[in-house]
């Protein structure tokens, strides 16, 4: 599950949740990749308020998301 707010084309991605029985299998990583691709495909911007998503972006930086991530 991913929770977000959308205002003026900016997705504030503030919470991710994976049920305990699915944790450790890469589900959160897939969720992160899918939401990053979705925002990119909509010409939107994303604010990574979720600590997991922020960590993922910093741990695996991609130049294709550089112009999409805002503070």
C-alpha cells in the first residue's frame, strides 16, 4: 500500500506499507519502482516524505528521476 497526496502535479508520497507476511521479499522495492515510473509517465513531480522511498532514491539514484524529485 502506498499513501500520497496530490497537489498541483506534485505527488507527496508519505507512507508505504507491506503486510508482515510479505516483508523481506522485495515487495516494497517493486512498489517504489512502480510509483517512480508512474510519476515519471504522468509528467508529475514527487516529494519523498516516506523515509523508505527517500532511502531507496538515495541508495539507488537514477538520473531519470533527478528532475522529478522535489523537496
